[in-house]
């Protein structure tokens, strides 16, 4: 089969199209003929050898989310049958024509969605549901601040929070991105390159939950913006993991600082999360209260170009690889 393999840790040029053997499903897994694979920031970190616990990436196939059709089922799989259209969360292996996935980490492709659109869901939706609604405990009527509102994570967080009755503030880096985020349901959008997001959000009353992928100098600003009993949730620290803040203020206002990474979590945790996502998010998709935002697609062989685009941060929404363009749009 064709697959993108990391030759060694490095820049986008280390992503090579190779022909490794087709994987075989274990008893609890399904083999999926991939139509499309989402491209995510953790894929870039993995390629660079910077993802925690994955320094030796030589020979790995990246890719954390896919959509396609079940080709074969392991002996213990009961829910899925060959031919079923599914999207799935993976630990790796998505940049390929075939991939194996834990059957419990698969969900049905939403009715009316293409495989390319469905491939944009698992990594972002699982991440947002757990961090915003489980760890962050966002409630209807509360305010969520999302940094990077035009990213794949951002457009997911904005839409889900809006659909479930929360007020949404978001940051983005251009007028075009701000307009797109507002169109998705954000009540307040700040161009962080032109305005002080802390001042803008503070003037609007602050936030109850903040989803942050920036870190660094954003951390003390975020904490100052939180209302009493507010929750700051980290999913990345692109501008640095270290920060100074007032611990007494955290105690006095009963603030919570938390965060998580998805890829290293146990299979059992991801299975529980998949069930929660299907229960709470899939009905919103069926009702049309969440829409896919695909910025650009690339053929599988052009994964390096997709990574270069990801690293510019010029995109609005998701970047998707097409393992088979005909099936991805079916």
C-alpha cells in the first residue's frame, strides 16, 4: 500500500511516500480503507521528534484521524461490518491507504458528510469535548475564550460551545480569520495582532473557561481574565511551557489550571470518550448545528506540502489528505 513514512525527525521533507505492508487488524480492531486523513499540529510535532515520548520517529506513519470504509474486522468486533463508513481516532498510521483502528475508537460517518469532511472530526472533536466540556466543565450561559479560533481545534470549540448555549470569545490573527470565526458563532472576536485580547475580553466581562494552545506570556493574562471559579485548560504551549503567575490570586479566586494531551491516553479512555462524543456531539452534526470547515485538501503524496501549510498557520479550519480522491468525496 502507499503510505507516508517519517524518514527521520526533521522538516516536512522527511515525509516520504513508501509502500509498507498493509496492516492486519488485531481481534479488537478494524482494517479501514482510508479515503481521507486529517492533518493536525501533533503530526507536525511528531515529525519533528518533539512530541513527548516520541523522540525516535524513524519509520513511523503519522496521522491521528481518518475516514474511510471498513475493509475487515477482527474476531472480537461486533459493531462494525465490512463496507461500513467510519471515521476513527488513531495514535498513528493515518497517512496511508489502509490503517487499523480500535473498533471502539470508530464512529459512523455523519449522514451527508463526505469522507474528507468526516476525517476532520475525530482528533479535534475528541480533544475539544474532553478539554472544554469535561475538564473545563463549560456550562450553558458561561463564556468560553478560545485562542486560535480559526484553527481546526478553534472552529470546533467555537461551534460546539455556541451550539450548546455558551457565549464565545475567540482570538485570530487576521481580519479574514476573525470574520470566519464570527460566522461560526463567536460573539466576540479579537485580532490579537491589532488589539490587546486581555483588555477586550476584560471589557466584555471576562471568561469562565479558556482553551489555550499558546502558553508563554498568555498564561498570566488568561488567569487575570478568568472569573471566580474559572478554568484554564491547556492543550499546547506553542510559545513556551514556562510562565509566572500569582498563586495567591489562584487560591483566592478558586481558579483551576488543567490540561491534557490525547495521543498518549489509554485505549479504554479513548473508548469512553468516543462514546461520550457520539452521545453528545453526533446529534448536533445530524441537526446541522456544526459544519465542517475544510481549508484545503492535498493528495496523500503531497503530505509535505500539507505540513508546510500547517506550519504557516495561514489556514482557516482543517487541512486534509486524500488517500483516494474519488472515495474521499463519496
